[in-house]
């Protein structure tokens, strides 16, 4: 039985959150998930993604529609359940929107985190895994990027919220030794659960490469716009470290295991494959594993985009005992399975989780 048994997952109905919930349940944890449905499909009746996570695992999730800005509501959840650790995914995450509405992003992401930390402390819960991003590194000074690469010179508000939270966690763990926190810096999550039952279903206008490419392959969008083919990379297109969302999920279970047996204060780990893949390479692989043709249109670089970044993931391997298992081909195959099984994403209205707001 895991030592940190009951895990509160904030943003549990979202893309990464729902995949992580599957892994947590399979590792024997009890899951209490909350979501305000800012980025995920769902309503008062619950979340289709979490309903399907229950279907995949044969286990039950306790779900609350809740917002971290509503302190009394979050406090009630902590009063009701003995929570051993929090995995904190909930955040606004659209880079473009963050530039237009900085106060919304600072309020939601920073104040949400502050509320959560205060409530955790009041309930004697000091264990946390925080969802950070490789965006904190800004334009890399070197690749592969190690965890001690400088952070902070970021070009967008969303990324700055991740950076500010990391700084906040540093101060907190230095001031009070009870805290035991792991921040995981994700590279580019793609793919879906191999069952095809859960996957990425963006509620807002989305701009990420894989979901956009899949929409083109489905014929829902006419062409994939490639932002720049004059980068200083082997084929001129941008290079990223794409990681299967199930590998990302297993990184969280590994982080919980480290927290359970050790007092570490604050530790930071990259979660990536360690391999850079260009836009053009990803398109070629996607076409070949799915048997589709993606029409391309080359345009100017996208403002704020970085040339090339990929992770040095050796620290996570050494200290978390974690490494990636899925290939880039599997990332494309699994994403495509999800997309073809659910061309319109999740059902937008249905009776969902078994337990909602603590009641059957
Ligand atoms: N790209 C295209 N066409 C598209 C979409 C993307 O050519 O329609 C290219 C981008 O220019 C980039 C690559 O595909 O070279 C990946 O772009 P994504 O938008 O999928 O991902 P980003 O690397 O820009 O952003 C991701 C996360 C952010 C995070 C950032 C950190 O989505 O949340 O990594 O670098 F902040």
C-alpha cells in the first residue's frame, strides 16, 4: 500500500491530470479530484474524462467541482478528507491569452496556489507535487537543458506564473522545513492513454502542434501552418522534446514515492525524453503511422517561439528511478486513436463520476 495514500489532484479533469489519475489509481492510491472546468469538459454532474478513468481502472474517484479561488470550498474538502499529498495541475495555460489578460493569469495561478498552500498548512498537509514547465528556462543557453540551467528570462505571462510559483516554493521550503515538494518541469506533452478513452480535448481555441495536426488529419482544418522554416536546426523547423502523457503521468507516481520515503525540502526535475524532434520530423512520423496526409503551409516564425529545446532527463532517472517508455511513433499512434475514437472530444453532457461532491 502506498505510504502517501490519499492524493488530492487539482485540475484532475484536464489533459495531464486525467492521465495522471489513471496511473495513481493503478498504483493503489485513493484519488480526490477537483476541477473548475476552465480547461476541461464537465459540469455539476462531473467529468467525462474522470468517468472514463474509472472505466479504465475499475476504481472510483471522488470528484468535486471546485475552484481554488473559493477558499471556504477548498477548506471544506480538506476538512472532509485526510489528504496525504496534493498534485497541483490546476492552472490557466494559454500563452496568447496570458499576454492579453495578465491579471486573470496572475490571480488564477498565483492566488490559487497561495490559497492551496495556506489550506494545506492549516490541515497539516505538507507534501506536494507541482506541475511546472520547461518554459521557466526561456531561450536556452545550452541544450540539453539541465535543472540548473538559469530560469526567469521568460517571454510570456503564463510562463512567468510557473516561474513565480517555483520561487514562492523555494522561499516556503526554506522558511519551514516541514514542506516536502517536488516541482516537475514538463517538456511538450503529447499522446493519449493507449485505450483511446481519454486524451486531449481543449476547451479553448488551441494552438499546440499535435492537436492541431490531428484536426488537419481528420479534415476538420484544411492545413497545418508551420511557423518558420529558417531556424538554425537541421531542417529549419523548431525542435522540441515531445513526451508521451503516460510517461509524464508515471513521473508523478515516481515523485510521490520519493516524497513518501524522504525529506527533501524542494526538488526540481525535468520530465522529457532527452530527444529533440523537429516540426517536420513529427509531421512525417504522424503521416506514416496514421496513413494520413497533412497539407503544410510554411509561414513566418511565431512570436515568442524558441528555436530548439530538449531535456537532460538524467536527474529524474537517477533520483526518481523514472524514465520514458513510449516512442515518438507511439505518441502519434495513441493520439490518433483517441482522436479517431472521439472526433468531437468528450461527450459534452452526460452523467459522469460515480461520486460527485462527496455524494453517490
Ligand atoms: N507549431 C507549428 N504550427 C502549429 C503549432 C505549433 O509549426 O500550428 C510549432 C511551433 O512553432 C513549435 C512546435 O510546433 O516549434 C511546438 O509548438 P507547441 O505550440 O505545440 O508547443 P510550444 O513548445 O510552443 O509550447 C509548449 C506548451 C506551453 C509551454 C511551452 C514551453 O504548450 O504551455 O511549451 O516551451 F509554455
